[in-house]
């Protein structure tokens, strides 16, 4: 992969798209360590993406509600589809929204990554049942992403807001160490957790995006620890 080609991937990838790549195995199935919690992480990630695009804000109070400040399309099909579904839910707590299947960006994310040539549509499970497999057709983007995160963890590269969001959400899902085992070197799960905490706590970023990231971390962690019965409160 040439340098110019590698650089082009980051220009079109959303945080939620990069997260999805990390949650997938090369054969197109979800990693076991993240399968149960994919929804929580990807909803949190796409809300951060929408914050970066100026469409929503997450309030700084204890309730951390998500407010749609503009319903104007972004031009990105993933974000615009989720934004349209989020508008009637504006004002609800992020903690509740991460459970909402209505906000699940999975179909749009997969379609986008297929269009980008990163994933391919494969077969379903046994006898055609189960979720459709979406194996990687181009491993370059994920390899670039993993090398970027490895450099951030090692302290040899400054983290972007996307890097911090990805690491924090993975840690919130208790999936950072299992999914980044090759990228963290000799760090134990506990050492990686402390490293991610140091990175996110020491981030100079401020304002709406920082609030959204911190709230997303808290929401994903709580979602993992809490039974999904609260999902029935989202309508």
C-alpha cells in the first residue's frame, strides 16, 4: 500500500466505521469479545461522529442528554441516516440511547465500507440463517488503523480525537486488550486500561467533542454492566 493510498483511507472513514473494522474478524464475523456489546459501542461512536459534524451536542450535566442542534444533512449516508432517526429522540439521555436498536448504524456502516471496497458481502450462516458475513476485501485500512493505535499506545504518535474515542470505547466495552493484543506489546490488560485512562484524561481537546467522548465512555461502560431491560424505555 503506497503512502498516498494509505492517507486517503483516514480521510473518508468515520469513527464508527473504524470501530466496526476493529470489532470484525477477517472472515466477517464479529469478534467474540465484542459481539454482545457492538450496539452500545457503535451507537456511542456515531453520536461522537455527529458531534464532530456539528449536528448534536451532549450536555455536560449528570444526565448527559443528546440534543440535536441541526437536522441538516451532512452529505454522509451513515450520519444522515442515523441523524434522521435521532431527531425524534432528541433530549434523551445518552445512557439510554446506546441501547436503542433504532439508532443502530450497522446496516449503513457495512454498506459504506462495502462501497469503499474495504468489506465484501458474504454468505449467511448455516443453511442461510443468521447474520450476513462481511469479510474484509482490503485489509489495508484496518492495518493502517491498528498501526496508528499502536503508535498512540506506545507514545510515539500524538492521538487524534478519533484515536481517543476508539480506545476509550473499546475499553468501555472491556474489549481493548483482547482486540488490540498485537498492538499493545507487553502491556497487560490492567496496564492498557491505565494507559488509555491517561491518554483520555490528559487530552487537551475541549468543548462539545470532549464532553461527547467522555459521556460516550461512561455510557458504554454502564451499558455493559447493566441489563438491557432499559431498552424498552426507548420508543
